[in-house]
C-alpha cells in the first residue's frame, strides 16, 4: 500500500478489532471504497490477521496507536498515481 488514510485511536477501552472496524468504516464513508488493508505498529499485533474484510498487518514504520488504512496495491495499479 503506497497511499492510504492515517487514523489515530488511542482509546484504551476499545479492542484492536473495534479500532480497525471504525477506521475502515470511516475510510469507506470518506472515499467510497472498502478498505482492504490496515497496517499497525508491531507492538499492537504480533501476527497478521483478518478483521472482517480487512487484512491487518504488523509493521515497523507505523506509529503506535495509528492505523494506516487503505487498499492493497495490485499489479495493474503499480506505477500509477491513483488517489486512494
């Protein structure tokens, strides 16, 4: 994923799944496309997993409590600058 929406949710009362669902719902409302991928700090998640239709992956380069939500980049879109 090269572009996406950065979402902050540091509410301790919400589970990771709830946070991902809220971020994905807002993404779809704002951009009109369903989110497919969510990148989170690896301190928040040990292994990749699915939350509804969103693949959640742990990475090193996303700040703690932030969710980088968007759509997976397919082979046809590589090299294009399509807005997500």
